[in-house]
C-alpha cells in the first residue's frame, strides 16, 4: 500500500492549490477575447456611429433544449427553427415583430386573378454558403422534395417526414387536398406555383421558416446527413454542433444584404435548468436567455446591465369542454363556466401580468380578430343563474385534465388548475384535477376521454386558419379538435376563410366566425401569453419574433 | 485468475440480455407514443400514423425486440428515433463527458473521503472526528440540486471564480478527437483551453463527488477503527515506527478492502446517476442523453444507453474484484 499512500498526499495538495488558484484569471467575465476575433473590428468602421461596439462580436444565446435537426422542414420544434432561421431564408419574410409579410429571397410576387397562380421574382446574385447559385431550380427542387415522398432527396427511408408541409398545403403529392399542382421554372429568377384550389394562407406560408431553401448541391453532397450539414443563403454559416451542448454559427461574409450580419458568430448554448441559465446570464457568461420565469421579470428589470425582451403574443391557452359528454353538450353549462373564471387573477398570479385575457381563439393583431366580441365577464352570480337554468342548481362535478408540462401559453399548469379549481368551487362546481403523462394526455384527449381539459395552441404563419382549422373545425376530429365542436355554421365560415384570397373578405369571415364560436362556447379562452427573454444590455437591435424564430442579422454587441 | 476473468466476462452476456429484456418491457409499458411526442401537440393524426409506420412502431413488440437484438449482435446499437443518428457514434461524446466528470469526482471523493476517514479513526472522538463525521452526514443527505445551485451562485455569480455551466468556454470551443477535453486540449497543444476545461470540471465534479466522498469517509473510518484495534497494530506502534507508516502502511492497507468495494459501487452509480449534476451544470453526459430519450420515447436510445451504462457498471465491479487479490494476496479465485 506504500504506493498509494505516497501519491495520495501530493494530489490532495495539488487539488487544494488549484482550487485556490482559480480566483486568478477568470474566463467568466464574459468579455474575454478568444484571440480570433480581435483583428477585424475595422469592418464596422463605416457605420460605427455609436463608437462603442464590443471587440468580440460573439453572441451566446442560451436555451433549455437542443435542436432536434437542422433540416427545418422535417421537424416541428421551435428549438430547431430558431437556429435554421439564421442559416436559411424563405422566399418571403415576416416583419421583425409581426406576421406582416414582405420580400425575402423573392423581391416581388404576383397573384393571378383567379388566385391560382403565384409568380415569384427572385433576388439575383445570391449564393448558398457552398458557392452554389440560388435560382428558380433550387426553389422547385426544395418544394418537390417535401411534396413527393419518392423524391430522391425526400429521405423517407431515413425517417424524414414533412408534417408541416402536409398541414399547410393540404397533404402531399397524390393526396386529394394537396393544393400545389405544379411548379414551373420560367427562367433562372422567376418561378411560378400553380394551385388546383385557392388557399388563403399561401402567401403567409411562404414566410414560414419551415419552407426555406436549401442548396441543391448540399443534398447531393450530404444526402440524408443534411440535418447535420445545413447549407443555406442566410446571414450565418454553420460551423459545428455538439449535441445537447452548443451549435456554433459564423458570419456569412458573402451575405447578399450589404452590411449584414453585424455579429461575427452566434452560439446557441443548451442550459437545461432555468435557474442555472439565469445565473449564467448574471455572471456574464451568456448574452441572451430564453424561457425567463415570469416571476423573475421584476428582479431582472431592477438589475444593472440586464434587460427583458418581450415577445409579441402568438398563442392561446384555453380550457376545452368535451362536447360529446354530458353536461358539456349544454351550451348554458359551457357559458356558465366561462363566467366563473377570473382571468385577471389568473394572469396576475401565474403570468406576473405578462399575458392578455383572451376572448377570441386567435391572438390579437391577427387578421380576423374580433374585438367586438363581448367577453364572458367574471361574474359568479351570473354563472350560478345559468347553471340553474340548465338544471344544475345543485352544482356539478367533473375531472379537470391538467397538462403535465409547461408550455409557452401555460407556464405552470398545475398552479393554473388550482386557481381554476377555486373559481369553479365558488359557483358550487367541483373540479377534480386529473393529470396524465404528456404523450398520453395528448392521445387520450384526442380520443375524447376527458371532461374538461387544459391545452393551448401557438401560431406559426400568422394565419387565422391555422387556429380555427386545427382547433375547432369538424374535420379536425379526431385530431386537434379535442372539444368535439361540430358546427355547420362555423365550418362553413372556416372553409370560406381558408380558400378566400381577398384579405378584407377573410377579415369579415373570421370576425363572423369568432362571434359564432363565442356564442357556442366550446372552450374557455384563457390567455394570450407574452413570452419573455432576458439579456445583457450589451445586446442591441434584438427583436423577438412571435413565431419564436427571429433572424439575428441586425443584432450587435456594445461594450 | 485468467479463468476467473473469462468466466466473469461470459457472465456479462446473460446479465446484459436480462437487462435489455427488462428495459425493453418497461419502456414499452410506459404509455405514450413516440411519434406523437416527436411531432408535438400540433401534429395531425395522419402525420403521426405515417411516422409510426416509418419508425416500425406498428410492428409487434417481439418483432421490434428481435430486430433490436439482431442489431446489437452485429455491433449496431440502433438509430435514434428522434435525431435519426447512429447511436454508436452519437453516444461517444456523451460517454466521454460522463467518464471525464466521473473520474474527476471520484478523485475528489477518494482523496478527501479516505483521508478524512483515516484521520477521524486515528483521532477518534476528537474535534476533527466529530466535525468530519457531521460533514459526512450532511454530505450523504445533501440534495445535489441545491448544492449545485448554491455553488453556482457563490462561485460563478458572486465571486466570478469558476464557470457555471458547460465543459469549456463556449466562445472558444475545443476541437475534439477523443471527446475527453483534458486530453484533446493537450493533443491540440492548447494549454489555456486545458486550464479552462479543468476549471469547468471543478464545480460539477465536487457536486457529483460529495455523496460518494461522504460515504467513503464513513466507510474508511469504521473499517480503520476495526483495524486499529488489532494486536498487530499495537506491535507496529511498539516497535517505534513512524505514525505515518503505522497508519497508512499497516493500518489502511488492511482496512482498504471494504473501502474499495464502496468506491467500486459508487463509481457505477456516478456513471449512471449523474443526471442531476449534468442538468444543473449543462454537462452533456450520458445521464442527460438517456433522460432526454425517455422524455421523447426514443426507445433505441433508452435501450442502448442503459445497456452501455450497465456494461460499464459490471466491468467496474469486475475490476474491483480483480483488485482484491492484488491488494490482498490471501484472496484467491
């Protein structure tokens, strides 16, 4: 045993020494220069009006989970598109903070009078990160890849699916509802989409990050490994990805928009624990953190050097009734329970004020949002009257299905359920909180096993059809319509709204639909939540987009 | 001894088959459909059905299990349902991260634990003994989660001495070949990065090593107390040997076997059970790999991940058993 005893002591001494020495030079200050980015500050010389740009233009964006894949069209998670948004671009792009559509890789577009032919005029001189030219052929190839399961780059055998494409364009090639009939390359910079029926949200869809354009040469080169080797036209180029750790992007020096991007590199860092992420922000190790707990907002706002970013609301958190079950088939009962909920208290206790009470299903700012809908005011007396009228003067009892996971529209479902339970209790209604594991929860509510359930929905393309068509249309049973709401009147309006290409007409239709839905009350619209992020004050021009994916090309860091 | 080793290695096979069978049954008993989880709450039923078919989830369980075992026998750990990557390559960085952290935590736990235990036994009922054993008791019952967050708050946020998360400076990623950062940085000749990576190990290493350290300290102490009461210890002391020699050479050497057993078991636990530490310190290790997979019902990753952890556990126990006879030649196999 001599050997052991001899090496043990020096080692322990070394340990103590190294611990003590750690105080010396720290890399936790956050502004340390990695040595590679130091030289190129001259580039900022031209527009360096504020003069105090940081030397190291590396932004670290910390988030709770990793991306699933960097092939944006084959996944649905926000953590993937948050990253691909930097690497890839779509034909059209949304405004920085809304779903207002504008030019992207296409600088202009036309719609034929019958609303069936869309022509896009593409930017010239744009190249992909691998040097390939961006042109109409690339656009056609990408769309055909998603539509055609037999396409050579569809990679169906490797487990790729394009579910968002299917949802937005009515299925895939050969399906009845598939709206894109053909794509014609007119010349290198002009491409035409011919539809076989009108689709009101077609232009909005074109702005979605799910329908961005990948380099055709990259498909050839990487095949089904395209999900780990993304090649687009965007402001940042892919450098490396270590899973559950970080994704590193660097500036695309040849970016087609002059003067952008401002940052030299962007790092998406995974820090799963919320408190640890906040600690890292406070110690200056990261620049922006996603998923700030609403309760921490006040503290952050009072701290030097830190700031809070609010994302425009784009979701609905609701309580749905299973209308196939008694007593929720009775509109009076549904309206009564609507009157029982105190949304203001819910918002103050759970969202720290960062939410708007909901009365429509779609978020405010959306086309077709009906502000004239008179919300079911918080009125327990009225609620009890309605219950009596419905024949439930002695109250009633049901299971309140509560989500097991936090979502952007519901940061703390368990506590929310407790607040709601109290609200119902006040009108003599007993709600028993019931919860299931997440995947099971989704399956069983789809099958209609619930009485009353809590859930929500987030927008992706800023179009009302994405909410109504998926949540309340009779065709979405079984599926997203978990209330089993079947209204001919509403379905007819949803159908007309879906195909109309006249904005004013759509606005009218959806406003009418909002009123119908309001009166039928298949759900209690609770809140439109406002997700918040926190960041270092050094971060300039960062504008969170309601879709949760924003381009960082204008962002820069000051000292 | 060679025969013994081979016999033990062969015993691995039924153990692993049993393991995989149990894991397979359990994860398929948990309700929840991977296709639904992968596509999220906004997916259409058609999309879910078609993904199920693609992933082979609509096959009977025993067919799925058969395919899985057939793959394993050919050295194929399968393909992740979620990332579509080969698990055998995907798992390496996670495994390296965990092993690196485990080794560091273990060095910390053994050095501190063994020495504290020895001194406590030697100076039984002294202030040192009481203090050390109270610390050990607190250490055993310490919630790692709380300890980790406190460490971050004090050493990263308030003092700014040590980094709060990750394996290296995110602004200056390490170029990997072995995925062991302390080795890779030396290969690359980046000693500044080596130092940074080392500092990243300290907080999670101590958080992870605290419980084993406490257990080792208590075990060492009780084992040493027994030895110190032996007649031969009095003899050694009587013949005038130095205290150091008495304690370490004659005392600890005879007390080491139970300590070694505990160290072996703790190592196994550390390798598989570092999930909390890995989560708080954003350490991309195998615990998180499997945890994420469970949340996503990524069956192949759960199975292969657990299989790898179990294999390591069994191998470490084997090494410990073999060490017995090296340390104490009276033990024969």
